[in-house]
């Protein structure tokens, strides 16, 4: 069997990379939620930080979060805004 470079990299990552705790900012959006899903499926614990703004429908972002939570993997959502000086 001939392995592609991608397959070799994936095998190396699965073999040598321990599970990590990872923070994904914008984790409820389209790209962020897909990043979260991939990290979860790869065995990592994921924290998603998002302010659920209305750049596009917050209902879509909430549906993305429900989908991630339904995986029953180590996922935590934190609602917040990095630009909120009061929270710091």
C-alpha cells in the first residue's frame, strides 16, 4: 500500500500528538464550528468562544452549537466578546 503525504501526516499526528485542550474563537460560526468538530473528532477537548453577533443569523450559530454539543464529546461553549473591556 502506498500512503499519500496527507495520510502519513495524519498517522503521525494520531500516533505522536496527545489530546489537547483547545480554544476556538468564533467557534459558533461556519468555519469555527467546523474546526471545532474536526478537533473533537480528533480527540481533543474544545472550548468555543463566541459573542453570537448578528453578522449573520444567530439562530444558525446556535444550531451549530447544538450540533457540536450533540456529539457528546468534551465541548464547552463560552458566550462572550473579546472586545468587552468590562469583562476583562
